[in-house]
């Protein structure tokens, strides 16, 4: 573990909706310039976890810490103001709106004086195009274009560029590559790396192990609402991770085995089984 | 009718494609394009068939302009709601509620006219608030919520009319200054036409230029993302419902002062007219797309077809047929324009 204070940390967080426990005893942390990959099959509780971290829900028990201090997000807006940006699968963009307007949604630049304050289209378009190009998307040159005409990867990039521009410190990416082709996905992964290099703490949610391994520094596997495994880059092979995600039943046993192995082998993980 | 619209559409496009200037291309990407072409087609057609029957004369113009102004000042906020992904059909009850409020307050209780107007607008705002509140706090679709308030308000209006003045209809004679301000005539155009023009300017500013305008589109485009972007979704929606009902109430105020009479009968035709105008005006039924000018052209087209058909040689019984066909063509055309708009990137690259 790194010595720097984690930017965002969950400590023994539980979330239940009435009698139904969705998440139990989740402890995770992510530091600046680090990518935490959250892996899990459908229904593992990934989306609930995202909503906890982005202020949509509050934990039933346990604490959320930012920079080592306990905090409560009272709303998504509150979380956002503290620097948590969430980008959803389809980029959180509006297909029939221009790039400039999408980029500044909710924080529109204006010119003129009240009551004749108008949306500053030119500035919005210029900044949006600049920021997206910084992310390596040079194909976008006109901020008036509708987002519906962009590819899935470009939309993700736009959303990530937006988050970075508005001073996000934690970037939560919800299945950003799920709906994309190979090339597009590679592009998004490059952008994730770029965000990481810029010192953002990235939480990357996916069920595609390859994508996770390409960018992740730290991995957590979520099964039925609990962290079933928590390990660092290079500690497990791709097959092991896939097994972990799929094999909910043998989870505890497998984990015990690995831990036992690691204890007797000086912290080394077991060699790949295949 | 069918022939004219579709032909002019495709012919223009192919002709303009290679050499088109920026503004013309931009126009064809705009959601108002279909509505504008429909309006031109109908106007030309009616001018030809109505030339010797005074379609182009002042009485001809004022007939449909006066009608359009009342429909239009309600249709634009209804369109805002549709862009935001909601529907409001309660307007058909808000207008009579407003006219009766003015008549009861200012005629029966002899209060100053401004008190009557303020009361009517307050009734409108309250109905809008109830609509918005229920829609944002429950999962009931706005169509059902406003259908419920449509009947509820119509019922209350009837009941209270009988209760206060023991009559379902009433009359009101406004003082001269109010009459000329709200219900006067200039060259045959009712005051409502000028109010409408002013409101169009305000609505255009709000939707297309003010920073909050894009929030309306965001609500209909992707409400979840809008909420995540920090947009006060509930407040915006309640505000839009209130704007819609208050505009309908204002239309009622103008009506009662113009015609000196008020009725408590719900105006179901108005509901259809506003929604047809909005859809013909190029607003996407599922939200997220539309323009004020598109709705304006939708309103004008509808008004010409329903009101001015008597000034032409076209059998007036055909007006509903024309509207039905026009509605279908509009929706089909709008799909094409929308595709043009989103595929712009690839077209430009090649």
C-alpha cells in the first residue's frame, strides 16, 4: 500500500434497502494517480457502490473518507463539488445537443448582464474542443456538432475531458468500455491512463478483465455485495481474476487457499493454475 | 398536399448539398426545417386555391392569426415540456378555469380588472405546481397526471361557477384601458397576436440563448445524467409545468377580455391543437429536441388549415384530413432531419 493518504476511501461500508442487504463490509481506497478496478458480474452490487461514492445514496453503516477525513455526500451535486465525477456507460451525454452545450451542462458560461445573460456559445465550443483534443481526440474540431454524431469512444472521451476540466479529483467510470468495439475500447483505456497521469484517482468499473488489467493498479472483485478479493497489479493472472468473478461459490475457499499459499511462500501469490 | 411537401423536401436537399452555404446547411439540420417547409407548402397551396376568395386579404390573415396567437402561447410551453420529456394536457381545463376566475372576480365581485387577472394567473400557476409536484414526486407518467388534473379542474370550475354565480357561463366587460391592452384590435389583429409575438421573443431567449435553456433539453435527453450534472431536475420540471399552466391562464385572460364572455366548459379541442402544433413543429415526442420557431410554424400551419380553409375553394370538411396527413408527414420528415443532424460529422469528414 502506498503511504500517501488515499483520496477516497470506504471503511466497512454497508448499504441496505429495507431488509435487503445490497453491500456489506466494503472497504476500498484509491489514491491520486492510481487506478482502482472494480470487477464484478452483473448484480454484484457495482452500481449501488457507484451510487454510494457519487452521492446518490448514503451508506447505512460505515464511513466514506476523503483525504483522510470523514464526509457525507448529501447529494450528487455535493459529491461533484468535492471533486467526484461519475461517467456512465453511455457517457452521460445528450445525443441531440451540441458538443459545447454538452460539455458545459449545468455550468454554462455566460456573457452579458442579467436579465439578458446569454449562453456563451463560442467560448463553450472553443474550450470543449480544446479539452477534448487534449485527450487525443483530434477528429472533433467543431463544437456545434451534435454529440449523437460521435462514436461511443468519443462520447466517453468527451465526458472524461469534461470531468477533468471541471476539476475532478476522483473519476468514477461506470463500464466505459462495455458498449464499445476493440479499437474504441483501446482509445478509452488510453484516456484512462492519461487521466491517471494527470494525477486523478480513477475508479474503473468493468466486467472485462482484459480492460481492467490494461490500466489497473489495484483490483477489487465484488461478489454478491462483498469484496471477495482485493489485490494489486501483478498479483493475479487474468485466468484467476476471471475465475474469481465467475466462481462465487468457491470464493471463500479459494481466497483462503491463496492466502494460505501466500503466507507460506513469503507473500508470493500462487502460480497460475492453468 | 402529400406530393408538395415531400417533393420540395428532397429536391431542395439534393440541389443544395454540394454547394450549400453554411447557413442553409445549418437550417436543414434544424428541427424547424420540416415545420417551415410544411408551412410554406400549406401557405402556397391555400394562396392558390384561396386567391379569389380573400385568403390573402386582411380579414383572411387575421382569422388565422388571431386563432394562432391563442393556440401558440400555450403550444410553446407545452413544447418545452415535451422537450423536457413530459406532456401537459390539462391546459384544456386551465383556460376555462381562468376565464371564469376573471369573470367571477372582476364582474360578479366587482374587483379591479388587475385583481381578476392576477387571480386567474395564480389559479394557472397553482394548477401547474400541482401537476409538476405530482409528476416529480411519483412515477405516474405526466400524461396520466395531467389527464387527471384536466378532469379535476374542469369539475371544480363547473362546481364553483354554479356555487358563486349559479351559472356555467358568464360575461365580463373590462374597462377601456384594459380592453385595448388585452382585448383590443389593430387592423383586425387581436391584442393577443402582439402578446404572442412578445412571448415568442421571450421563449426563444429562454430556450435557445439563456444558460438554463440547455437544461430543458437535458431533462428530456437523459434525466439521470441531468441530475448527475447537478441540474435541479424537480425544480425545473415544476417550473415548466407552472409556465405552461400560467401561459394557458393568460390565454384565458386575453380571451375573456377580447370576447367579453367566459365559459366553464373544458376545451378539449385546444389540447389536440397544441399537441399537433408541437409535433408538426418538429419537437421529438420522446424529448430532447425541438425549437421555438418550429413550434411557431407548426401553430401557423395548423391555424391556416383549420381556420382559413373557408377562404379557399377547398372543401372545409377536408381540414381534418389535411391535418391528419400533415401530422404523419411531419413526424416522418422530422426523423429525416434528425438523422441529417446527427450524421453531420461523417458527412463533413468525407
